[in-house]
C-alpha cells in the first residue's frame, strides 16, 4: 500500500515516491527512466503547491489505472499457430478517455508500454485537448510478414482489445510498426465485432472511413514547427541549416519534408540496419518510394543515389556534423557519447520526434552546453493532437481540409511551446523546456485529479 508522505519537503517527497517506484518496479528500466525525468522536474511545483503532495497526486499518477495483458493467437501463412503477447495500459483518465498508440515490435514489453503510456499523460495534456494517457502494443514483429499475416494478427489482437476500448473509453492509434494499413485492419475487426459504425474508436484511419487529413504528416511536421519556435528565440530558422534525422518511418519522413520546405538541407536518415549520408541533401521522393511504397530497407537508397553513402549500424548517424538533430526512430538512440559528439560538431538544437530518444545523460550534455532542447512530450505531440482533431471530426461528421488541420496543428505546437516556456519561467527554470513541458503537462492533470477527489 502507498503511504502518503505529508508534512515533508518537496525534495524528500519526490525522493520517496521515486524510491518506492524503484522498489516496486525495479526491473522496468525504461519506465523508471521516464518516471525519474518527470518526477524530479516537478519538485518546484510541490514546493509551491503542497496541497498536491497532501492529495498524493504523484503517488497516484505513477500508478496505471489499469494494465491489460493478453494472449494473441493467430495462424501464419504456413498454417503454424503463433502466439504473441498483447498489452494496453490505461494510465490516466483524469482529463479525457485514454488515448495513445499501439506499437508492434519484438522489443515491446510491459516496461516499454508503461514508459510510453506515462509520457502520453503529459503529452496529451500539453495539446490542450481532452485526452487521457494510454498506450499498447505487442511483441509481434511485422518485419518479413505477408499482408495476410499482418491482417490476421491485427484481427486476433482486436478480438481481445475490443472489449476494453471505445470512443469515450480508450482510443488507440499507431506507433512503431502500426500505420494506416494496420489501423484499417484493426478498425475493420472492431466494426465486425461491435456490429456498428463507431469511427471515433481509433485514429490514424484511412481518409475514406473517418480519417483526418494531415494525420500522416502531423508528428513530423509538428516537431519541426516546435523546433522552429525554439530557433526564433535565437533569431534563427530552418533556412540553410544542416539537419540530421534518424529513422525513416512515419515521423522521420514528414520531419524531413517540413524541414526541407522551410529551407533546410537534410543530409542523413536511417533504419534499424544502418544510415545513409547524402551531403547534397536527401532526395525525399526516392526515400518515400523506398520506405512507403516498396517497404524496402534504406540501403536501397544508395543504389539509386551514388553520391550518397550507406553505413551499417544506427548510432554512427550522430557523428555527422549538423546544426539541428531530429531523433525520430526510437528510445535511447542518443546516449551520452553521441550527445557529446553532436556538441563537439556544433549542434545548435535537438528536437525529439521519437519518444525518449535521448538518455538522461545525453539530456544533461545538451543542457550543460546550452543546446536548445525540444523534449519529446512537447515536440512530438503533434501526432496525438491531430488524432484528437480526428476524433472531433468523427463526432461532428464534418471533415476539414488539409490546410485547416495543418493550421490548427501549427497553432497547437506554438501554444505548447509558449505554455512550456511560461511554466519554466514561472517555476524558476527559464529557458528549460524539459522542466517547462513536464510542469505544464502535469499541472492540468493534477488539478483535474484534485477536483475529482480521492479515486
Ligand atoms: P515507424 O514504424 O513508422 O518507423 C520507425 C523507424 O524507426 C523506422 O525507420 C525503424 O527502422 C526505426 N527503428 C525502430 N526501432 C528501431 C530500433 N530499435 N533501432 C533503430 N531504429 C529503429 O514508427 P514511427 O515513425 O511512427 O515512430 C518513430 C518514433 O516516433 C517512435 O519513438 C514513436 O513512439 C514516436 N512517435 C510516433 C508518433 C506517430 O504518430 N506515429 C507520434 C509521436 C511519437 P526499421 O524499419 O528498420 O525498423
Ligand atoms: O506517441 C504518440 O504520441 C503516438 N504514437 C500517437 C498517439 C495517437 O493517439 O495518435
């Protein structure tokens, strides 16, 4: 049982909550990393607002409201029975229905889903929209699977998940390994089981059945919009900057697209096998064709662009000198050593398109060296923000143009930047967007929890 620690200082309080978490979740390293970053950045809030300590808000917010873990059984093309593990973590519903993506990747386990779900609470709050935090997924590996196998897996996954979700309960979407195709199959199975048309139950849907324009582009575009706001503080922009983007999935491709539109030269991208370096600037049409149409490996790029080079392995991408680094692949892809290399090579700004792509040590390196740092919760909130706009369109049965959604997205990213900056200043950490975004995201959820009583 959690003992509430009242009548103590904020520092002792956050220490005690974090230590308790280590005791009870010691093996969940990714979750503990995400929790540590947030918990300690909230110390100034508890100093100013002891009523939040007294109400045990921190003890409650680190504990998921519900963890669902289930078997997913399906049959592969060879007729062999396959078993995977499915997850949905319904972390916090103080400000709205649980909302967050599904990740299909062999590395998925409870710790990964918990870290993602925990981050989602604060990110969703920052968007200013009424969505709580959740996340899910499976250790299913989509690589090398046929289209039919993907469909059968999605159907089997939804056959269990459907009973736990709903447009006012929990609204999943995509993440690594889950894009438009998978959301389509998941939605089809949900509709078949429910016997009704409830488009608001999933976001990232196809445009012909309740999807929103700009959702595909939203995370990558949003990340660049956010970094652009940050650059304006030092009277700079994306114009003529050299940019390195890791990954070549949904987030990476549209971060590259928007950075190029704003005049940057994007010189590198990667997948989990290696990275390409194209000093003259990436040919995005070619990259999209390889990754989105052919669904091939990034090495194919250099076969058609002899001026580019391919290198095996992922971390080497951070040795390429750049002004702006946009990690858009996965968690902990920039460690302390990579962060130091980025700094030595003169990086001005880091914008996190992926979730928790920098280790805690890497973040310290950015902050010690005055690198402008756009933390994931704020910088990649554009995806879920447009998901919430998709929910709004589904409810009203009216759909907006690409430009309308893009303008709303841009304004949301500006608001997140302004609110994070203001919160950092209000709590004595001016310029520190990590503190600012954690605090701004937290306060709204904490106030809702306080108002809703001890539940
Ligand atoms: P995709 O599946 O579309 O792309 C993932 C990309 O990252 C691929 O290039 C993949 O390479 C690479 N990658 C995945 N795992 C690893 C790994 N372990 N090591 C190195 N590279 C890896 O996913 P998204 O683009 O949607 O997601 C990327 C990141 O952005 C994730 O952290 C996700 O949580 C985050 N995010 C996504 C949002 C969305 O709306 N989709 C919203 C906010 C954040 P390969 O093809 O070889 O696996
Ligand atoms: O990490 C994320 O914010 C996402 N994968 C998007 C979640 C969503 O519900 O659109």
